[in-house]
C-alpha cells in the first residue's frame, strides 16, 4: 500500500487526505492545532463558489468540477454544504473582467445572462446601479459553508482510515519531523497555508496578508444572491444561516503572522467596506456589524497556486491566493493524479518567478 503524509488540515489538506484514503493510500494527516481551528484560512464561515474567472478557462473548468463534488459531498453527508444562490457580477466597464468571464462561460457551456443593471438590482432590497454598464448573472454560483465543510471533510477522512497526528511539523529532508520523531512515507505533501513561507524560506514567493470578513445586520430580509464587484474589489452574499449580509473587501491586507497576529477586525477594513455599502447598498451603510472574522490570504504575485515537488517525493501545495477554497475537492483529484504519477502539474504552478497579475481573485482595482 502506498503511503503519504499530508501536513496541514485546512480544506486543501483534508480534501487531499480524504481523496487519497478512498483511493487506497495509507494516509497520515498532521496538524498542529485541529481541523477547522480559527487560525486557518479555511475557518471563515462562508466562501463563494463561482465559475467566472475572467479570461482563465483552466480555473473555470476546475470550479465546474468542484461544484459537482461539493453537491455530491452534501448528498453523501445529508448536509447542505453548498447553497446555490446564484451570483450577480457588477460590471463598471463594457469590456472588463465580467465580459471576459462571460466569454469563457459561453465557451465551456455554463449558463449565464447579461442583465440590465436596474432590472438586476431588483434582487436586492436596496441598490444603486448608476455606475454600472451591465450585470452578469451566474445562476450556478453560490455560497459554501466553509468552516462546516472543512469539519465535515475532516470527519470523512477519519472515517476513511486517515490517521491524525497532532503536532508542529517541520521538513527533515523529504520526511517530516515532529519534535524528536521523524515520519516517513512514499510521498509527503506540505499543505500548510500561511505557514509555508516560514517552513520553506526562500523557496516560494508568498505573501501572507490579513483579510477581514464582515457580516452586517440588515433591518429588512436580505435573502439575496451572492455578488461581486471586480473593479471595486468587494464581494459578498445575502443573509445565510442568520450570519448577516456579508460584504468584504478583497484588496490585499497588511502583512500578517497567522500565529501572533491580532485577529480583531481592523477599523480601516470596516471603514473601507462601509464606504462601499454607502455607494452600492445605502441602507446598509450604518447597519450594525453582526460578525467579523480575521483570517489570512497566502498570496502569490500572479494569483496562481503552487503545486511543486521540492525534493524527491516531497511536494508543496499552497498559495491559495484568496480563491482556493471552492476548488478544494477538484484540486484534491488533480493532486492525487500527480502523486499517482498519472499526470504532471501544469507549469503555471511551479516554483518559478511570478509576474504580478490580476484576474483570478475578485480584486481588480483599488478605487471603491
């Protein structure tokens, strides 16, 4: 039986551990805290799932597959991990990210509509559309219950025979050292999110930033689709599970240490989002902050992930760059094939120098 050690029990690590265990591997999952802990980027309550990725078809196709797998996981567990609310994308330009996304959706056969801004605004209790050219409607997009999905995936991994080891791991050649103990396997995968730069200094050009997710208490029901404003670098969704209406800036936050960093929402983050609410959803501008969560992005310069072998049999998996959660079960399929030797990773995921680029995240501009 082939063996693998996966270090890191966020959604990428747990999804990969589950996939490999159910494919006949002997899997050890190492985590210094526990799955779903609040230090993980995966610990946020919600994440968007959307196929729209600007001009990029690779990630769009992976999101299609991820949607299928999330729906299947929900059916398997009897839990609605994915709420398919649809998503409205606010286009400020005739030929911008939204138009490029529509072209890819059309090419790969994903339903969408181009809507008049005023008509699309009827989906919200309060909406200003005077700066919009059109709205892109993506009916198969929606909201993942992120932290719940991480915990459910970890439970399924345990049920599939994954051995969990609690401890702080560090590389030891192509093995894993935890204190005085050294663990070895046929393959090792380091899926440690924001901890990767300190474990492998100089190997990858990764920036860890603090990102604040904000949920607001609306006076009226805010049962709406998910939404995104690429040129405004803001996204959100309606009130799901009583968490409030989410509105979050996708601009890069300040540099952040995931262990020692302050996890209180910063006043500047809240001010930035409230400025957007005054512009787009005026009735929410003074709404009470119902929930605020501080997590982190682990960013590459181009928004592409890192999937690379750094030593014989040892792989690094990271740089989720703020858009990785939704892809997790499909990414696990992809990485499992790589570890099986059935395919090679795309060159875009290598350890090469990255050229700054936008388009994969919903972070297009800095002007709100």
